[in-house]
C-alpha cells in the first residue's frame, strides 16, 4: 500500500521529486524558495541530486 503525497503537498507549486514529494537538495533545502526546508514523508530528493527517495519511515 502506498499513501503518496497529501493533497496539500500536491497543491504546492514547487518542483517535486519522483513520486510527487516536495523536491529537496542534499541539505533538505527546497531550492526553488530561499530559506525553506522540507523533511519527512513530504520530502524527496530531486532527480538531479542523484539519490533515491528515502522510504517513508520514522526510524
Ligand atoms: C499504517 C502505518 C504504519 C507505519 N509503521 C511504521 C513503522 O513501524 N516504523 C516506521 O519507522 N515508520 C512507520 N510508518 C511511517 C511513519 O509513520 C512516517 O514515516 C512518519 O510518521 C513521518 O513523519 P512526518 O513527520 O514526516 O509526517 P507525519 O507523521 O505524517 O506528520 C505530518 C503532520 O502534519 C499534519 N498536517 C498535514 N497537513 C496539514 C496542514 N495542511 N496543516 C497543518 N498540519 C497538517 C498531519 O496532521 C500530521 O500531524 C508507518 C506509517 C503508516 C501509515
């Protein structure tokens, strides 16, 4: 089962990772917006980072 990104995340006009999470760089910055970071289930690495999107786990 996959829950996928929330409607809120889907509604954000930001570059997304493969799978539709908020796209972040290797420092969890949202490169499209200054001083904005995203982490946890809502965030995923942008394709250009070259790292796989991490599994949605709390540990
Ligand atoms: C059934 C199930 C079982 C799981 N079992 C495990 C497990 O055994 N081990 C493990 O490591 N992980 C497990 N996970 C995954 C783990 O729960 C998540 O990876 C973790 O909770 C993600 O934390 P988060 O803070 O990123 O997001 P969340 O815990 O989802 O927190 C997001 C918060 O934002 C709030 N929110 C959403 N939209 C808005 C809004 N518009 N305004 C204000 N607040 C908002 C939500 O209400 C929520 O409180 C499980 C997940 C599920 C669904």
